[in-house]
């Protein structure tokens, strides 16, 4: 058997760092059935199968992934530490390979293979890989239980599993086709967006292009940002906002800010510039509180949602949600159905006590904030992806497209702006002026804010876009995205198109023509 030796040679070759080699190493392809015999460090290929075109039924689930081309399904486990059990799946197109490799991301605390995302990339012709990040998902408050007493599993989730699956996924891909992939791309949202930024920061030669949507990259502070408003409504019934109140506030916000962008279309192109005072909705003295006005505690709650979570000195430690997102706040502050991702984090990782009451953590007190600071110091090195130094990624030739919905109801859109600005500030600190630094960053990293988009997709705006196609053009043909076309689709047809603009530019109406057509907009700084 010479296959293992060939694989070892290829792994060494791929491991040199560049996924875009000048000399394509061609060796005899390894058929699907023989991929179990590959010898890869800390890796077991547990099964392979040829899957015929059509529908793939997700294991242990009623879900299915449809319209797939035929592929070789590689199932395996990565064991970089003695406590690591990182499941991965690599899907290799049998007849439709585009010569490229795509890693796909996870959501929340992960714990599952992202089958639907694998299907998306397989349909495009990619050899594509996903990992469960090293644990099997558990529900609700137990989502983060996997890390209790298992620091290596937390590291697998935090940064290691994606790098491992990428390295080994590339090696298996190269062995199967007899040559390495020409380009490698990352596509992920939320935790998947964080995973993409983690790769750019820690393993800058893993990917040539990264799409990072709504990244949960400022992890410890995001947990604080999502916990604090939940605590507010859980401990003070007077601050609860019903869906009717959400709609009430949204109507007033649109009245104040919709027309600011020159188009009355129920969309706010730049919520960062929207000035709205919720006290304008406060019930008149003596009036019956109902869904047509807000009580004083409700006004205060609306203010908190926009302002974000603050430390005891009043400094914002995680930004709030944007004007326009109010109808969707129930995802976070519905006391009947709270959002467990941060509660599970504090319970199992920060406090480490299954009997701990998450409502006892008041971040606005010195004692509560001390818990937060200690957790940041301990876990940001494992879980966060906030390093503004992307120079090695840039030197590798990497390109990064980050997107964030302005109506995101779970992760503040301002967090993406803050990260983007931090990368510019880092460059500017090297004795350059800010404008020059911004231009330099635009050469490899662009942020696109998406008006009317919720967390990872959907929402009232035009939210159907193809960021990967824009990234492919940038990486493979050097065409930087000056805008990305987005559409609102109704029954498969576009009813509104707009350009998404590289921040800080905003889609600006020309003043004439149909405002539902992108050609009547241009990207301009405001
Ligand atoms: Ca508007």
C-alpha cells in the first residue's frame, strides 16, 4: 500500500502554509473507499461512503439536505489532546469539484455538524468540511456543560477544532483528488463568524478568503450584553416589553428615522445616525398604561436595549441593539422564553455550579462586574477573537468580508463596527494617519452592514446576497467588492434590490427613479 505514504507527503506539502501553491503537486488520486486508510496525525477516518445525488438524510434527525450532487462522505474524529473528541465530516464532490475547499461554521455553542451549510457549498462544487467543535450539543442551560472540568474541550470549541478540521480536511481533499485545492474559503455566521475571525487571527494561512457574518467574536462581553437585559426583565416585571410595545416603539423609530436616508421604505439605511428618544412614547401622567404608550420603567428598558451593558462606572462594555430592531427583541427579552446561551456560559464555565441562579449576577454592581472581569481575563484567550492584528492574514493574501444585519436581535451590530475600527486603529498606530490606515485595511478587509437584516439572515430588508461570490472575485481575480447586490425575494422573485456598501459608506438614493431598484443607489460616505 503506497497510499499512506502519498498522503503523508501531501500533508507535509499542504502543511507548508500556503493553500495556493505555485506548483500543483499531482499524485495518484485516492478513491473514496480507500480514504479510511489515510494516516493523518491525531486523526481517525471512521467511515467513508459514496452518496448518490439527491437528498441526504441527516443522521439521528428528521432533517434532510436536498438537491445535492453525488459526493464522497468522509466521517472522522480529530484527537489533538487526550480529552479531544472532535467529530468532522468532509464532503467531496465525486463529479462536480470546482478545485476548491470550503470550511463552514457553527452556531451558538455548536455541538453539531453543520449539514445544511455543507450542502450549500457542495452544490457550488466545493470540497467542504464541518466539525461539531468537539462535543455533542445539549439543550438549554446545559449547552456549555461540556466544558465543565474539561478545559481542553473548551479550547477545542474556542479555537482548535476549526484549525484541525481545516488542516486535515485539506489533506484528505488533496489525497482524494490527487492535488491540493486551489483556494480555501471560510463561511460562517455568529459563532461561525467568530470562527472565521479566529482563523484570520491565529491561523492566517488556513484560508484565502473568509466570510464572517455577525461574529460572536467579543465572546465574554457578548455574554454580558445578552445576559443583562434578560436579567432586567426577569427581575423587574415592570420593565417587560410586550410584542405590541416592540411594534409601538418601532413605528415611532421609523417615523423619526426612515425618511432620513431620502427614501420612505420602512428601512433605515444607517441606524447609527438615527436619533430617537423613547420618552416621546411615555404614557401621560394618570393615563392607563397599555400598548399605545410606555411606562417609565419601559422607557428605561428601551434605553438600555439601545445603550448596551455598562460597568459600574457607566462605561459601555458591550454595545446595544440598533434602532429598527425593536420588533425582534422578544428573542432576547421575552421572560417566558429566555435565551440560554449566556446563562449556560456563566453557569458552567464562569461560576461552575449547576445550582447557581443566573439572575443573581448583576453586572452593574462592583461585585458582579468583578466576576465579569475575572471571566474575561480567564476565557477571552480561549474564546474571543478580538485581536486587531491581521497583518499575517493580509501578508498571506487573505481577503475578509464581514457582514452584520442592522436589525440583529442577538449580537449588537455595533460590535462589528467596533472590531473593524479596531483593525484600522491598529494599523494607524504604526505611525500612519487614520485615512491611510483605513485605505490599507480596505485593501483586504471590508465590512458590509445590512439594513433590515436579523441575526444571520432574514428580516424586513433586502437580505438575499451572495457574499461568497464577491469574495471569490476578490481572491481569485483581484476585484475588490465596492458593493454587493442584495435583494428582497418574494416567491422566488426580487421585489427590491439594493447595494450593500463597504462601511462607512451607505447606500444613497440618487433622488430619482424606482427606489426598489439598486441602480438608483450608490455607495457614499455620510
Ligand atoms: Ca428609509
